[in-house]
C-alpha cells in the first residue's frame, strides 16, 4: 500500500478478531519501523511495551475501563516516555564521533537537565510521532489500529511494572478488524485550520483529500 493510501484509509478500529495473532517477525517489523520516527537530538526518549499475554491484556482492559479493543486486539503496544533519556546521553550518542557526542550532549543538558516539564513534553511529542508511524506501518502490513488515551495511567503502570521515568503516554491496539470503523463525523474546512504567514490569514481554500 502506498503512503497516501495508508494515510487516507487508516481508521480507528473498535472491533478486532480476538483469534488473530502476530508473529515475532511481524511485531519486530511493526515496532522497529515505528522507531524510525524522529526524536529531539535522536534521544529516542521512549520505550515500547508490546503486550500479547492474555492475562496482561486483561489487566490493561480493566485499566482502560473495559474497552474491548484492548482485550481483543492481537497486540497492545503501550508507548511510554523515557523521561531520563536526557541524563543518559551516552546511550543515544554511543555511535557518534566523540566531538559530535560532546557537542550534542551540551545542547541536551542545556535544554532538558533542569526542565522536567520540557522533558515530558518532548516525550509526548516523540510518542505521537512513533504512534503515527506505527499506524501507517500497520496499515501497510494489512493490519488495523486504534490509538487510545482512555486509560488509568497508574493502573497501566502497575500492570506493566513501569517506573516513574516511564509514564504510559499512548496505547495502540493492533490487529485484524472484524467490523469497519464508524463513519467519519466530517472534517473542518482547510481554511479553518490553516493560516499563512500570520495566524488568521487564510489565503488558502479547499478541503482535505477524501478518505
């Protein structure tokens, strides 16, 4: 499937085939390509928890107010932030030449070392990029997804054994759809959400591509 086809036909699926399973190779393909999404300074300030064990999925199902996609999907990928990534720059700079590593580490420490809110904001951005990449890769693989934020982060952290530096930011259910998505409720007009050069300067008109 071409990129634009995947983008236009990706929908949030609420009904998954509970009998469908992904192979280890498919899981690595899915998550490995999602990890190509950009992160600030290549910090890779995320950690992916792929949940396939029915018992653990049951805990996530309870922690997400019994939403069926969590229980029935082939895999639930919880994308967590890595809030301590800026303090461990040797991990993501280990392949960089020493002068480059030293320079980038200086930038990272200046930005994030004393700014935990920015570190969390950055992790949220990274999780969003990775989540979108994962949805498109899944569609290319013939799979369907549902990105979810409707969960209790404390209970999810307990179920997965997450520490304080790895808050759950996004839950992605992946599998085979049993039913199509609900009809879209419609898009805002292009010029309602796009400005040029200055906020409120709407010199474009039109609508987004049909999906």
